[in-house]
C-alpha cells in the first residue's frame, strides 16, 4: 500500500512515516519544509513543495500512480501565531487543505486520515473524559481552521464516495523510540519542552500557571499521549477506512486519563532526578481546568488503545534531546547534558 503523507517531515508526520514503513506500507512524503526537516524523511520519497501546488501533485501521482491513501498532517500549528495572523492559518490550513483534498480525491484516492486536534472542544472541568460528541468551541484561529476542515472533509467524502477518519489529538509527548525523529523547535511552549530545556542546563525554575482550578491539586488537567502510540493510531485508522463506507468518522486519540500539571512536573523530576524549583504563578489568559480524552471510540472502532506511559514519553524525549545535542541538529541548545539517574 502506498500512502501520500503531507507534512511527513514534521514531528508527528515523520513518526507516522516510520510506523507506516515498519508495517510494510510505502510512504510518499510531501512537505514544504517550512517547519519540517528533510532528514526526518530520509530513506523515503520526499517531494518538497506546497500542498496546493497542482503541478507538484501531478508529478507525484505520475511517479506514484498507485497511491491509495492520503494522510494529511501539513498545517500551521502555533496557537499564539494564529491569533496574530489568522489569515495565514485559514489560507494554509483550510483553503490549501481543501484544494489538496479535492485534487487527491479527483485522482481516485478514496481513503483519508486527517490530523485534527482536541483544541476544537469547549474547555472542560478536568473531571471526566471528553467524548467525540462533546460541545465544540475552538478558541483560536488554529483550532477553528481544524474544525472547519473537518466539515470540508465530511462534505467532500460524501461528494466523492470516500472514507475518512479525523483523529483529534490531545497532547503528544516523547519521540520515536528508535530516535529517527522527535521534537525539534528551539523554543517549545509545551510543558515537556520547557522541562527538557531546564534539564539541558542542569535545573532551574519551572512556573506553574495557576493552582486554583477545580481539580484534585488545583492545577490544570491535560491528556498526554506518547507520539508512538499516536502513530499506531494512524495505522489502526488506516485499517478502519480500508473497510469503511463513505463518510468521515471523528475519533479522539489520547491516553484516556488526566494528568495535572503538578503531577507532570513530579513525574519529570522522578525520571530525571533533576532538582527543579517549582513556583506557582498566575493563570494564563484562555487557560481552563482542562480535559482528557474519552477513548472508547478509538478502542471500539479502531481497535486501538495506548500502550506507553507518561514516564516512557519523558525518557524518550530526553534521549532524543541528547541525540540532537550530540549530533548538532535540531534544537538550538548546546549546553552539556547533566548527569541524572
């Protein structure tokens, strides 16, 4: 089976490319490399270009006429940037995504897996898992562009008789356990990226933004899923669409359990033995008590469930950071790695 993977040189896309290859599929990667890294697609067919470039798609399908499936990851994903540049996000994530989808479906592809986000949901209170029919209320142009594209995907699948799965990710962590790819942004805004940055300099202060939420320890609840489990979910979704009828199915992908910010920090310190100073600051605008995934649909429809723990995700992320610094690639930090147990 040959799969066109847009954004296949990015963090999640490249991990899925590795999983596809291990499963015997043949990934064909299309990536602009605006955010992706060419080395993440090493050993696979890589086309550098825009997803809405019809000429590029003509070339790809002329050279790979047996492509049967589209896995669409390519997108702008910075929430803060999307609030400053909403037109960029609607153009890249929605308009170009719709153009790509129509062109691919016109070429006979009838199976699509879409990289969506749990940011489309209304913020919860952290007390129970969110099912796929939970109310949606995207708070950023990024999240709105993803939800709007889900609608486009559903409509075009109906028009062309195609089958699709939109996977709503919660919070991916970790790296490919074989260290073929992983997080690579120099200034990550997510919790593990910040903690890994502190590990690179031997410790420091970590600020928890608010501890007055209605959760078990007052800090927000999040759902952290290992990126390799996320990649496995795409393989399961691929098996599902192979036998499904026309239409688009939405499925949550998460760990299925909530972890508070304080619990995450404690887990990080337990894995690394790193002496961190933890301080509580004020809430960030727009933050909520949080939520975690109800993964019942993933298990019943896709036959998927997460297998890797938060601690494994932390260890894999640290191993990836060490490899990056040793190889001089990716993350810009150059400090010596501290010793930990």
